[in-house]
C-alpha cells in the first residue's frame, strides 16, 4: 500500500472527518493519500448541490430527512441497479475509473455508501488491481449497503458483527476497527487545565453543548431552559459550528450571562471535550466517538433520527449517555447529572470499560498487511 484514494461525500462533516482521520494516520506513516468527494465525479456542481441540500434539510426540515432514511431502509430497491438513484450515482463511475487508473492508486477507501456504490459499479466494468474498503461512520448498517461489494468492511464495534453478517457480508471481510477520529482527540489535556484554556473556572462544572458542525437541532430551546435554572457552580459553552445565524442569535441573547459562553466555529473541540463534565449533543457518529475517546458522559438530543437513532441507542444501552422526551426534560436531566457526581462517574466508567479503539490505526494495519485482501 503506497498510494491511497479516500472517497468521501460532503453530506455532513462526519464522513469527511472520518476520511481526514484515516489520511492523517496514513500520511504519518509515509503513505501517500488523496481525499476526494465522490459526487464531484458526477459533475463539478453535483457535489456542491448535494452538500447544500443535505445541510438545508438537516437544519430546517429534519422530518424530511427522517422520512427519507426510513423509506430507503424499508425499500432497499431504491439503491439497486437500474433504479433512478443508482443510475444517477454511477454516472461518475467512468470518470472515477480514469482518475484511479491515471494516478495509479493501489488502494481506495470509502467513507460513504454513495462512494462505495460508485466504486463497486466501476469495478464490475473494469479490471483494477486495487485494495478496496468501506468504513462505517455510524453504529448501524446503512440503507444501500446491499448495492456494493468491497474487500473489507471496517465497523464501529464487535457487537455489530452479526448485523453485518446477516446482510450477507462474509465474516472474514469484517473488522471491528472503531470509527476513526483525528489524532488530536487521542491527546489529553488535564480537565482543570483544559477548563482554564477555554475560559471556564476550574472550580465550576462545565456543560458543553454542540449539535454537529452545522449547529442544527433545538439547541436554542434547550439553552433557554438551562439558562433559567443554571446553578451558580455550572458554566455552559455552546459551540455553534458553521451556523453563523445561531451564533449571532445566541451571542445577542446571552451577552449578559457571564456563565454562558457562545462559540462560533472552532478547531479546539478536543480541548473543549477535555474540559467538559457533560457533553450535550446530537448523536452523530463522529461526535459520539470523539466523546467516547475522551470518556466524556453524554446527553443526547435526537434532532434528526435516522442512523443517529442507532448511535444514541448504542451509548444509552452501554450506560454512557441519557436522553429525554422533551427539550425541557433534557435540560433538567442535564443539570441534575452535573450536580449528581456519581451519575457522571458511572457514565465515565462505562466508556472506560468500552475502550474505544483507534480506528485509523486499525485500518492502516489491516489494509497494509500482505499484498492481497
């Protein structure tokens, strides 16, 4: 393995973050890597259009996203050969084939179902002597997985092995690697130091709130309930990500609240997690894995459902997180958890028992061993 192409899709930051984590790990081991949005091979503007559409739906009409996910799960023919979606996705297969052949990639790793479908289609048409793999970024199967066939499947946990085998994937192709996160999340800053670095009093509890890179979900409603009953020894940081409108709205509303800190986009999420006593977030696959690496207890807002429902269930069943039926109840439960230290310690212990694997390292080892997979 010398020249690796990472195929992602810019539909949410999670798939890109996963690919970036693999790229970082491989390049640290002197492996040449390149990362591309597979939808750009359909047309120059198609990837941007899909990214915009996904972001708009996520933020403004999550109910439609939930419906679409459930429909495609219940109707697997949606992604089968000769379906409309399949035909659209595979328009870019020939361009992708030429790209792989011209640049002499020996390994192609997909972090999105769409990428894996396109790659599988071109491999049916062309002989390419390459290693191939799919990396799951959520704690479940995805709709459309029946439509691709790659050499290795890297999954988040051993507990999902049977689910993948039931899909017809041979067990020898499946590796419980853990979801890759960037190496900065494996580096630790002591909690008191981390609090000081992000402007939190060392003596106070810290509630970190973040709803993905897009700042979606009822974050403003939850914060309103929390602000009205915020204990004197608790501070809150709200990371709005790329949602500039949310940042302006919350900055204006809470400028007179010294214990509520509104943050825009930041590259410092790792240190914020180190500083947190509780992490209130939507259960995106990358977000929850980053928190699991840091052993940070989680409170979940189920803003979008879909595959995130499975991520939420995975960590709640583990005992590392909780949720609630309403934003008001979630706010109350979060404050109670911060006051009841034993509750947070139990969730931390569950995460330590789970021991999240370093996914990127595992993928490197598996893809690099031997000349064939």
